[in-house]
């Protein structure tokens, strides 16, 4: 009862609790938080007390640059919670940050998106983490559904829509019709996999060790998903494996394409597999309209061309693909009554 | 003339539709509609619909935007320009999705303010109701206590004795009162046998009256001389006085203001029930008095005082504050006032 009364003073939240970034959509306001899902923890001498040093952007700057007593942690891995306690701390921090009313300690209703391939245990962990962070009610929504709603696709109509969300930890493929998922699959190959592939490639071919942050910078600057893309170059610095000294090296798009071609192929294969599993009527609809691509992976250069070439389908990049999931969660929150049962159940 | 034609060309360019721009771009790049359709995995009909701005024939806004973007990039048109013109033709607002805002929306704030006001109003009303209920409780509890006490006194002679002990203060006065009260009363015809035959509910009262009668006869024997056949009793005259006192209405009325009267002043900081009786048991005050009032009563001491809400009442006896905190029992207090007065 008390929570209900306090709920009057809180704004309901929709959270895209992603592996790479956490976005929070506040009811009637829009997306007001977009920060990396990183927490920096300071451990006192002797290892007894652990205190949170930084969360979000500040913590991300510390990634790979911390002394022994500080750990910069990404508590989400492959789209699900890897460290329950740290995720809870991070959620609490973000929720407090977006709530204006600190006097009444409001308890909002929260919608959180989960990968469609997540297990019951993983979903329960996310739900409990949100409850511990102060949520009054928690709703879970599968990522492909959130993408479809966020991209304003006709999810409730008797027509097939296909979405592809290439996030940080997972790639989600979903085929939707009449407000439900006809087919969905989750692939643990996504943005982080591209970064790892780049790190491995540079180590193997240039004998240099680079960190995640540098690999991400390379990916954003020159990576391309299509072999015929314009070639670009970037100079990076890393530690020479043989000499142990810092060394600079120039990387080009063709090399990076080679580095990430395996994870790219895996994504294309998952789309083809989904199309194979789709009922013919829906397959015809999808063939007519195409795939809607969202998530950070959609921003990779010529991703649409690669997908068009490999799948033979029209490819549509969602508007502002990074916030598409959060917007979808937000719309599900605002139109909970009209959209029907679009939420996931444990 | 030249200036006019320049202006008209510029305005024509400004209102060029996205379809026209794409068609021109396609022609510039030397592609046919079929080639574009193959490269974008769209049908020729869809390409034609795009070029003719028949967006209603295409699946939906999200898809149309995606096709326009892909087409523009393929034929080398400026995406921003195409979307600017597209947005002029189409309603850009996406249903249900509000743009990102930095400040809170006024509507939401109004809703919160109204909710807060309603809750505060409800809280105030609840508090007022609770307060009024508590006051009524105090009043009724005081009255109940008095009635209960009186009931127990009239039904339990032992209790009656205890209660009367505190009130036997002026035997001489009481004796005279008793004598005047009892001589010539019709109840003198009652005998102890009559008492035995009385109904159970009237048994106690009858017994008291019989006792009173016997004592009256004893008194008469002492004052008038003639002996009676009724055995003598050891009862004190004070008891008789108080028996008469607790029967209230049966006692003869005596003036509340006497020559040697004392003043009792009550000041009510909170509403309280008051029962004040003088030495003769005459009720001087017997009511529920509201907060803020001040009541002065003059009468013959000693006074018997009963307060229903003792904490909310202050008493002055002959102009001097009287501390009765020692007699407070829970919410009520019962005590005698002016017992050591001459």
C-alpha cells in the first residue's frame, strides 16, 4: 500500500540493461540516461571493505587503467547478469540518478528488456536485481519485441515483421506477428565479439597487445561489414609482445573486415536459419518489407549492404538504432494497456 | 524579369519531393528502376511508388524511411535533404513516442501536485475525525465511569462504604441533615421483613432503606427518648449522609451557596466530564464541558470531585491552585476537596 502511494510520486522507468550500455526511459520524459554498464569498485587494504568508486562514464574511463585495489567491472555479460551484486548496485545508482524526488524515496514500476535466449534463472536474476533496486513492479520484455515496438512496426497486426538487434553482448533475431513472437533466437555474438576478434587479429598479425577500449575505437572508426566498402586507416598504439614496449601500428578496413568476418558470418547464418523456420505467409511478408536492424551493430559501416547481399531481403536501418530498444521499452510502458500482452514471462 | 525567374527556380527546388530527387539521382547515375530494385532487394513497383511519392502503397513509415535512406545512398543523393522534404509531406510524430526532454513535463507535475493535495486533504480530514472521536470518547467514558461507579455503589454495599469513607468529613452537619431528612419519611413503615420479601432487583435498595430506617429509629431514640424494638446499630451517621448523597434526587435540596461557602474554579484546557458535589451530596456540576471554558462554583465544602479527563483540567480552590495529580487514575480523577476546611 505504502509502495503504491509512493508510486504516485515516481516516474515509471523502462530500462535497456545492456551489456555495453544502460539506457533509461522515464515515462513522459523520454530517454534521460545513457551510460556504459561499468562499475568501478575500490577494495580496502586487506580486502575487507568494498566501496563503489564510480558508475557509468566515469567507470568506463577506468577500464583497463586501474591499480590493484580498484576493479572496473562490467557486471553484464552476453546480455545477462554476470555479477548480481554489482548489477544491483549499478541499477540502484542509475535509478536514483533519474528520479527527481529523493525525499519520498519513490518506488517505480520498471520494464526491463531481456535477451530472448535468456534462461529462467537469468530472467529471475534480472527481476530480483530490479526489485532490490527499489522497483514496485517489474515487467520483462524480450529484446526483439522491444526493437519492433521501438521501430514502430505493426506488431499487433496479422503481418510478419522481422527484426535484428546487434547489441553489445547478444544478437537477437525475432519474427513477430499479432503481438507475439513467432520465432526468436539469441546469439552470443555481437559487439563485444567484434572487439575480441580485433584484439586477437592485432595480436596475431602485428604482435601487439591492445585493450578493449582501443579495439572498440578501431571498430567504430574503420570497421566495415561489407567487403566492397571504402578502405580507411587508423593508427593505434599497443604493447609489443616481443619487446614489451609501446608500439604504433596502422590498421585498415580490409584487415578489420577479415578480423570480424567470422562473427559477421555467424550473424548472417542466424538470419538465414530464422527465415528457414518462418511460416510461408510470414516469410512472404518479410520478403516484401525486409528486416529492420537496430542496436550498436547497425551503425557498423555498410552493415545493411552486407545483409542485403547475403539474405536477399530489403534491409532497413532503424532510426537511432542505439536507443531503439529503450524507446520500445518506453512505449510498452506508456501503452501497456493498448499493446496487450507483449511482456515476457518467466 | 531575371530576378523573378531565379526566385521561382529556387522555390521549385525547395519543394522538390523525395521521389523526384531520387528519380533524378537514379537518372544521373545511369541506373534503371529494375537495376535499383535488384540492388535494394525491392520490387520495381516499390521503386516506382517511392519515385512517385505514393508512400501509402508501401508497408509503413519505418520501412519507407529505410527504403529512402538506402535508395539515396545508392544513387548518391543527400539523405538529409530527402528526409527534410519527406518530413514536410509526412507527419513526423511517431505515435506514443515522445521526444527526449531535459525537463519534467508540466502535465506530469500538475498530476503529482494534485495527488499530493488530495492525500494531504484526506490526512487532515482523517485527523479531524479522529480528534472529534477521541473527544466524544473521553466524554462518554467519563459519563460511563460515573454511571458505573454509581451503579457499583448502589449494588455493592461494601464498595459503598469505601466510597463513603472519603466523604465523611463533617459529622455534625451531616447528622443534622440526616435527622431532618429521615424524620417523617413514609418509608418508616418498612420493616426488615418487608426488605426480605423485596424483589431481587430492588433487594439492595430495599436493604439500604431498611438499614437507613433502623438507623433513623436509633437516632430518634437518642433525640426523642422513646425506645423502639429495633436492635441498635453501630453504623456511623456519616454513612447515612452519604447514602442519602448517592441517591441524589431523593435527598432534600439545599442551597448551593451558603454563608460559609467556598469557590471552586475549573479551567478546561481540554474537554472533560465533571461531577461536583458539595458536602450535602448536592450536584453542583454534572456535565461535559468543552475546552477553553472556565467554570466557578460556590458551595459548601468538602466537595466531591470527579473529572473524566483529569489531564485537561486545572482547579483553583478559593483562588489558590489545587494540585490533584495524586488522585489521577488513568484519564480520570476522583477526590475530595476542602476536607481540612473548618
